[in-house]
C-alpha cells in the first residue's frame, strides 16, 4: 500500500480463488488487473478482467468482491476516501 497525491493505492497478489470478500464502503474505487485475471462482482453483475482490460469503477455503497481466477494474479485498487 502507498499514498500518492491524496490517493491510496493497494496492490494485491492472489492465487486462484483468493481475493477480497463481498463488502461495501462509503467511497468508490478503481480496480485494475495487472497480471492473471479477476472476476469483479458488484451487486448481482460480474465481469472478468485481465491486463488488457480498462480500469473498472466499483461504486460507493454497493456490495462488491474481487476473486483471482488464476495463480499469481496481481490487481490494484485505487481510491481517495471521502472524495468520490
């Protein structure tokens, strides 16, 4: 994790089936997959992203989760708590 210009950047390394369990929070965040692939679920919709995908905005107050679909998956969450 690091903070840069008021944004918090969290980098995650996960193997297949690992990630971040279903939760919500009062701020939005962008999620970017840098290696492997992830399933992003927000409310009742899911998409699969990989290194070729554009960042996905997970909205404030909505239940969401991130699951690695491959070993050695790397994804990043970027947010500025209280701004979005």
